[in-house]
C-alpha cells in the first residue's frame, strides 16, 4: 500500500510539473507573430475618407469603441464617446471574462506607431506584445486589403483626442492562457473589384464580421453553420435575443429581394430615423442598424448577392425570450 501511495504521489508531482511547464511555455512563448512592420501611413484626404467609411459603416470600429445607449432601439453609440471606448463585453454575453473596448482616439493610441497599430488590428497583439481577446475580430481584419487597414489608421489619427481610461479586462482561466495562442500572422487579401460582385460581397461580409454574430456560438466556440444565425445575447434584464439566419433558406433570407434587403438597412438612416425608447418587455437588438445604414447601397447589394450564393441552411430561430 505504501508503495502504491508513493507511486501516486510521484505521479501527481510529475503531472504538476508538466502542467506548470506547459503553462509557463504558453505564457512566455506566445503569442507567435512577427514584429510590427516599419510603416508610416500617409494620411491623404482620399485615404482618410475611405477609413472613415470603413470605421463607421463597415468594420464598425466607432460602434464598438464607444458606449452604446441601449435605452434606445439598436443601442446607438453615445456621440461624445465615439472612439473613446468603454463598451463592456462580459459573461452575460457569453464571453469568458469581462472586456472593455479601448480608447482609439489619439489620446489612447498616441504611443503606437503606425506599424504597431497595423499589427494590433490584423493580429491582435499590442505594442507591449500582449494579446487581446478577439472581441475585436482581428482574424477577419487580418484577411483584409492592407490599404483598407491603413485607411482606418489614417482616419483614427484624425479623431479628437479624448482623455479617458477604462478598467482592465479580466480573462477567466484557462482562457487567459489559451488567449495567448490565438494570434497568428495576418494573411492580407487584395480587395476584389466591385464588378466581381460575389467576391466583393464576401470581402465586405468578412470586413463587417457578420459571421461573428450570425453564427451559433457556445462555450467559447462557433458551433453552428456559418451565417445560419442562432447566437444568443443576454441583456442585463435577463432578456435573451438570438441572431437571424442569413442564408437563403426560407427560415432565413429566402423570401427577401435585394431591394428589400437594402431598404431594411437604409430605413435606419440617422438623417431620418429616430430610435424609439425601449421599455421592459419590448424587443431590443444589438444589431447596429444606424451605423450600417451609412453603407453604400451598392455595397449592401453586394453583401446580399454573396449571401444568396451560399448554400441554404434550414434553421428557424426563436428571436427573443423575454425575462419573466
């Protein structure tokens, strides 16, 4: 019996040493990405304009890096917080911890070179070498055209500096270690010509990270068919909403024409649309309609055409469960 207990004790010690060694290797050996490139972004008016369009209406940098007012329909960003960050993403939304969007005005990114910003946006690694949690879909941005990423950098450099700090993000164990293995080298793609409408629509869907919300997500990973909907988001009052199916099945967009699809987005144009106050028991959404409404009709049409090119997936989604 003594020999058995001694063997078990030695085995436990060996296992502990292996685990500690593995965690130490992950802590100090990752993330594995290249050094930030030597890069100076020349902020021409054309590049800044392109960056503004992407940041506000496609990639939605200005939506996440702001605080949203969810007392109003679709949670429009509070204007004075645009770029200053502070939006909270926590466990109630299915995230393994508590995360806050960063201040991306010049006051928040002043110590970043253009190359360091480029690496952060496309690989998820900060200028101190630490990884960020992919609330920001850097994997998607790493597949974008380098010129589009440079355009965003040029634009955010022009924002009014806002002196604002936020709480430090907290990552649950063991995700705090797994997080370090997530960043990978960027794989930039050339932006397709607009006349290649399916490929161009695919590019926009990637840039807008539509799949992140419109794909079922459970326990830290995507579990459903791409863009077939069903991801759950919980509001503080306990109401659960689920994202709709974007494939061309009848349970998704099968009965939608391109005109209807584009018109739905454009109906939230801030020039004419004023969001309603949301009361307890009324439907709410995290879909940032008001910012997407600024997308060009041709770009929205390309997204529709790409979605219609995908295989249909039957997935009837219960859109909302109200808290009792």
